[in-house]
């Protein structure tokens, strides 16, 4: 059997002979471009999801030129880049809009051209054909949306203006308040009159004026607005520090022991072992430089309350040392058994301290830690007769100078470097006095002020 393959015979027979459409040599084609100026050229329109009648009228508009306005056909002037818009309201309920869609796709970046070839003259005239997409919109819905947008814009402008004026009259400079008054004085009524301004404040205009509606909305918006004094009071109450007696007549009345520590904790604190040890001149081992330097003098003074406050400071310092640093700087209180072993005591006294400074349980946020530090600082003021060298507490609490100064400042103290007399009393040199700042509680109290954000352009 042969391996050769036979050729397949043609079923249609012989191919027809091709004929040349144009006899002779190929003519030279002259190419020209028609400028798309006054006369609108051809348009390639797609109608996704629509069935548009062939004789449906569409009015063309061109958006472009220097002022970027929508111009009717025939008014574009010189040939400039523009966007084409076709619109029709011939339908009873629908508006038809055909526009060029620039969505960044490859098809939207293509340019389409239509050419007309004249065989007799050999000219090929090209003109750009804009590709548009026809969409429809329900006319009633479009009108409702337009009206709603206009009303929302007017309401927003009125509300924001009135709020700015209210804030300007309350917190603004003298110049800004004068400008707001001038705007109100020059308010034009619907009848062409002006609103009078008696006394240099925002006047009560007639109920039929434009200013009346603005001021009415202003009154409603600022009715519950807090005053600067209320803002300062709210900020002071929220700060992590013991509550100060602002009606105090003497420094010792600002942070009384009953408020700072509480009678329950004061009754539970026992200092008899300290009194006996000092009387017998025995050594008392302490983990606090602040307490160790003052134990003997306070115990010999016979002031049991100050001695209990001194022991309360030691308890808080030991409590702070027992805290463990957790995730994102959050302090964690050890379990009760381990905390008792670390502090050397337990019972109701330890439970009271834990409830007072760690009410959330085992976690202490930055606010709770700051509250603990300010209570230690306030108790130190009582022990040192309201003049404290902050250096010993800074080392006991493991703080830097800026932090310990800030805690005493939050209590209303004035912090200054020690004077020459104070350096002699502390037995330190001038070089050593860098870390020795003296915090003094004096009346009137000097609390840090609440920062007020000024408006742009204010002085």
C-alpha cells in the first residue's frame, strides 16, 4: 500500500479571474482634514439598554474654550478642544443626554474619524467623529434632585454661617466681632431696608428680615453652648488629680486629709511600730528616700496625722513599684497574693488602696497612673508643710524632672529652683541644685490653663 496522499480535487472548479476596479495606475490620494468648528461633524452614538428612534431630535452643545462654558453650536470660534453634549427633552417624561464618557479605559482614549473619498478628484476628507453614550433620566426625579440639592446647599450655608458668627462673637477678637456686627447691621430686608443696630450687639431685627431667620437659628445653636468658664471647669474635673477646695483660705485647706486620703484609710494605717522604733533609736529599713529622710523628724514631732500621711506615701510608692508594664504602656496590678507579698501587708487597707487607684480591676491606664502620682505629690505637700523638694519623690517614683514638675503643677503649685537659703538648708551645692526644684502651694492656686484653639487669622 502506497504512503503517498492524493491531492483533494476542487469542488468549485477553477477560480474566477479577478478584475481591476480602476484601470491604469493607482491614483494619488490627497488627504485633508476638516476642522470641527462651527459645523458639527458625524457622531458615533451607543445606546446601551435603550431603543432610540432614528428621527429623535438631539440638540448639540459644546463645552470648552477659555471660559469653559456650555455653548450652543456655532459659537465656539477658533478650533479648540471641547467636549460634546447632545440633549433632548422631546419625550414627555424622559430626558435624553448623550455625552463623551472618559472613564480611563482604552476605548475612551481612542479617537474615531470618518472619511469621504471622491474617486474623480482623488481627495480623501477626514473629520473626527465624537463617540458618545446616550443615557436617560426621569424628568421629575431630576428636578426633585436639583431642588433638593439647592435647598440643602442654602440650609448648609445658613447654618454654617450662623455657627461661625456665634463662635466669633463668643471667642473671636475685637476686630472679628466688629466685622460680624457690620454684617448684621448691613443686612438687607426683603423690602430693601436695613436692620438697625442699637448698642453694639447683634440687634433683634424684624421678623420679616433675612437676618431674623439667621439669628433665630443662631439662638437655637448656641443655647446649650458652654462658656469658657464652663469648659475650664469641665477640663479641671476630668483631670487625674485630687479634687481641690477652691474656696480655701489657707494652703492646708486646699487638699484636706479627709478628702485626699479618707477617714477609712487613715484609721487603718498603723504607725505605732515607727514611733517605738524612733524612740528606741532603732534602724527602720525603707525603700523610699523621701520617707526615710523625714521619718525621724515627723515621729519626734508627735504629729500622728502627719506620720500616717508619711506612711500612706510609702504605701503608694510601694504600690507603684509593684505594678507591671503591659501592652502599650498599660500598667497591670499583680494578683492579690503576690501584691501582699510585695507590699508586706494585706487586708482591708490594701483593698481600699487598690479600689481607689485601680477601679477597673487589674489594669491601670495612663489616667489612673497620673492620678496615683498626683495623690503622692499632694500627700508630700502635707508632710513638708507645703514646700517640697521634688528630687526625692522623683527618684522614688522613677520619673524625670519634667514629669514630677508637671504633677506638682497640676496641683496648683509654683515650681522654682532653690534659692541660696534653701540650698543651705538642703546642704547642696549650686551644681547639685539642677535636680532640686522646690514646689510651693500658695494662694491663689496656679493651675495650668485649658488651651483654646484660635480661629485662623485671630490674634
